[in-house]
């Protein structure tokens, strides 16, 4: 008799929620056919426990209780604690298999290597986008620099206090503009290798992303509509969320040929924090809709995109337990709808 | 929109020429205006390509404008589109591009279309004045 889907699924228990446990959770939650029954760590502040909760995976500090779960097909022990194997042997169900010791270390090394490769890929995608931005960045910097140099040159030899004061104010304004741009670039280009989870205001981050997107294309003829309903702060790495929003906004603006309406919305719906990014472009062709998140899929000209943007967007959204869905009808624009579970809210 | 020139209006001291400054940024137009009027030019301003075309088509401006100083990245009609129009309609008016884009391909393409100089911001005032003076001279030679 053919096994049912539930019988085919692998029910996994993860012991240890440090770096190894976190990497395992990130990888296994992306695999269909694997369900994580629970994650245990004696340290209640272990980072993997928070990540597990993002994904609605039960967490506990009671290792013996989790090990004894009858439906577990596999226990993966990445605690590194020499006392754990005997505890597992005492409590586990006879049919549950155990991956521990050197085998678990090998798996952990492989996962770490995969994780590092992804981090490099995500960073390379950001740098590649920065490369595409180069002309826009030069333009945005050179304009205020031109003003600063011009007003400074005209200040030389000037004796009228009113004029000196006026030109100085202009220089300060232009310098502040440069400084804001540097901050935005720094937020975007920061590497993902040092996770900095912090409370983030989503509307503020969307506004930052619009400024960054302006480096790639003119936004003067794009009407930006902000429908920001109040949402709780999220506990995330701001750099990662910024990357998501910049990518989606640039795609939206490019789809509209830099002319149309860009609507950014935030809200709370049924236990989820929702962000939508909507354009009034021609929409995505039905045959492309299913492939937009596939790595290296692009409809842009060679050299204009890596084809990794939306793949990375979805990976980051999934990392925080969220989902992203494109809604598009040819001729009626595209809406990307992101939902994050409110458990990731601060 | 300033249809009347900033700068020298004294008939006893005629200006060195009339310059149409096209840039979407107010502070950039202000710097250009300061530099050029202090040097003795009259300045007319436009904040995008569409306004520039409108200004150039107004009254005697087609005859009196000596040099167009034009930005590239602007809303509505951008610099590239405006320059195409100027070169077709007013081929004797020299055009200097003053832009934040250090783009060699764009510079080459615009030079082929007949612009006289491509200046990348930030531009020192001496460099701007030298370029404008050379272009105004070219306009005078054309008219004589």
C-alpha cells in the first residue's frame, strides 16, 4: 500500500539551539516533507529558540521530554554536550533514530558551508545591484558636491554677513543630504554575516528603501502612495528587510518604466503583519508568475539584473517565518504581498 | 519660471551674453546664476527640458540666447531629449552639458550630436566660465 503524505514525512527533533541548531532550523524549514517537532536547549536565550518560534515550532528547555516524543522519526543532537547521548538512550522511543556525535558534526559542517555560501550569494547580489546603481549614486553625490563647491567658492572674499550666512546655510543643507545618502548606502551594503536583530519600524524602513531605489532610476514621475496602517515593530536584521524592500521597489518602478503609481501599504491581518508593494505596470505574464522566485530567472536585459533578487527576497522572508506572493494580471500591474507572523513582532 | 534674464541690464555695459541654465535642482541653478552673472552674463533659467523648450520658444529668446547649459537627469523631458530638440530646432546655439553622470558613452554620444562640452559636476567656477566663454565665442562667430 502506498504510504500517505503524513507517513512519508520525517518528524525531526533538534537538540541544541546555538549556531548549529539555528542553521539546521533555517535549512529544514525550507525542505518539504520534513517537520520539526520541537527544538530544545537548556539555555533559554539560545538564538535558535527565537528562530524556531518565528516558524511556530515548539521550544523547550526540557530535553528529556522532547526526546521522549513518540512520533519522532529522528533526533539530531548538535548540543556538543557529552551527557546528552546517554539521556537520549534512556528516553527515546525504540523506533526513533539518532544522529549525533561525529555524524551530527559532519551534517553541521555541511549546513554551515551551505549557509555561508548563501550569505556570500546574498551579499554578492547586493554588491551587483550597487554596481548597477553606480551611475545613479555618482549623480546623487555629485549634485550636492557641486553646490557645496560652488557656494564655498563664492564665499571666498565675500564680506556681506547676510550673504555669508545664506551660503553657509546652503552648504549645511547639502552636506546633510550627502550624509543621509551615506547612511542609506551603509544600511544597504552592510554584510549579513553579523546578524543585528533589533526592533525595526517597517514604514520607516520602506521610506529608506525608496531613497535607495532612487539611485537606480528617476522617481520624479512616480507617485508614491503610502498607506501605512499602524503596525508593531518587528525584531529583525534591518539590513535584510531593507534589501527586500529595495529589490521590490526597484522591480516595481522598472516595471512601470518609471511612470505610474507605487503604493506601499502596511497593516495587520489575522495574526500577520502585512506589507504590500503595488505598481501600475503591465503586470507579469502568467507563464512567468510561477518562476519569478526561481534563482537566475530574469526578464531584464543581460547586465541589468542578476536574476537573484527575488530569490533572495523570498529566502529572507521565509527566514522570518513569512510568506511572499505575487498577484498580477496582464495589464493591471503587480502586487507583492508579504506576510510575517506577528510572533516576530517586538 | 524666469523669462526675464537675471544679471546685467545696463545698456551702457552690455552683457557678455545670455545663458539658458536648465537644471531641476534649485541650488544648482543658483550656483550657475551666481557664477555667470558675477562674470557679466545674463541668465535665464528652466527647471526641466519641457520648460527649457518653452523658454527658448518665447519672444526673442531664440535669437538672444547665446549658450545653453543643460543638465541630463531631469523630470518630464530629460536633458538627452531636450538636446535632441535644441540641435534640430536651434542648431546654431551651442550646448554645454553639466551633469552628475560621469558617463563616457553618454558624453561621446552627445558630442557626436554636436554639444560643445560635457562637464561632470562638481564643476569649478573657472572651468564653467572657460567653457561658457568658448561656447559664446562660437555663437558669435556663427552669427557673423
